[in-house]
């Protein structure tokens, strides 16, 4: 966060851009969705020059409906789990969403602003949901193909993971699973 000349907090867009570049390389991200408003197009141009795939996600009626219906689908089906961040931003942002029906058949997620902001983190996730849910169709059959062994990972397998992947893996471990943590590293 940076503070403007009037004391208002702003997102540090150069930090966002650097993080997009970093995680694109680290996790082989297929594409980042972005809102072309508020300078998103300029950031997308710079990232494309660095071979980061960007996909414009305008807030058209078609995209808004896809975002709203995919959000409802993943929540209703229990497909998505919120990570636990110290500020609880994602859960708080999801709580700000209301769904408006726009006849004849369009829907829109509307985020209510409050003292914590305008649901930017939740909106960022929702922008990617239509593509993610499309890619997840048939996921059960894909896991049968790729998951050969569903046994818990060994300490060696965990210690051999890249640190970023290990952090993600360990987010779901309970405290009782850390009893021999010093043996991992």
C-alpha cells in the first residue's frame, strides 16, 4: 500500500505487476484476468512484453453473468475453500457480494463498500472463476488419470518441495501433524 498526497491508501500497482510476473514464472500461470479500467490495460501491456499471458475481463453483461453464476456454483457445491489470511479479506469480501437479477436472464455480483474497501480481493478471484469452472469440468476423471497414489506425502517428499509449494501444502496441516517439524528441513 502507498499513501497519496491526500492521505488516501492506494494499491501499489508496481508491486502487483512484479508479483504477477513472479508467480507467472513460479507456477506457470496460464493467464491473468484483468479489468481494463483504472490502468489495468497499461499493466497488461507491460506484462505481455515480458511474456505473461493476460486476458481482458470486461464487466460486460455476459461476463458479469458468468462471474455471478460461477461464484454461486462453486459456493453451493462446496468446491471453493477460503484460505485463512490474517485480515480475513477474502471471506469478508465474499460477504459483501449481493446478486442482482437483470431481466431477462442476466445476473450481476454487486459488492457493497464498507470501511474495509470494495471487495477487490474477492472480485479478483471472481474474475477468474468462469474460466476455472470451465476447466474443472470433468475434474474427477482427470484426477483418476493423474493421481496414482493418494497416500500422505513422506517427510522427504515435503522437504523436497519448492518452498512456495510447501507453504501451500502446509496451510492445510493441523498442529498435530507438525510434531517432527525439525526433521523436515
